[in-house]
C-alpha cells in the first residue's frame, strides 16, 4: 500500500504544475485506482499458475516506464517511485522475458538483483 500511496503522491506532484490540486487529482485518481484493483485477481491467477505467457496480459516490453521517468525528470520531480518499478520490469526484460506479462515482475521481487 505504501508504494500505491507513493504513486499517488508522484501523480499529484506531476499534475501540480498544471494547476491541478492534490484534491482534484484524488477525485480523478480514485475511480481509476478502484477500477485497476480489479486486475488483482487476474494477476494472482497468473502468479499462482506460474505461466507469465498467458494471453491478455500487458507485456513487459509494453510496460516500459521510460517516458514517465523522462516526464518526471523534465518537471524536476523525483523519479524514485517510477524508477523502482522500472527496475523490476527491466530486470525481467534483460533476462529475456520481455514478451511475457507484467505479473512476471514478481520474479524480480522474489529474487532481488
């Protein structure tokens, strides 16, 4: 949950220069985050099954966060939150799993680099 909260703070920092308050951002982000939690069961099924090639998953190659890192850096805000997720993704891509699904980042978490 702390990573989720840090992600919210990152998003609030990203939109602040556009004049969007944290409260306005929260009002926009809450329904979206609620919808995204619907993916938990699907991720859990993939992790429990151990098959990260299941169709319908977003591939790790597609999950590259370099544009978000660049946009954060361009705005002069910390990239730490996004960089952490990008490192988990990149380790799996570097290991040859770029075409597999996003749930595969659990292997980066299970086996720290």
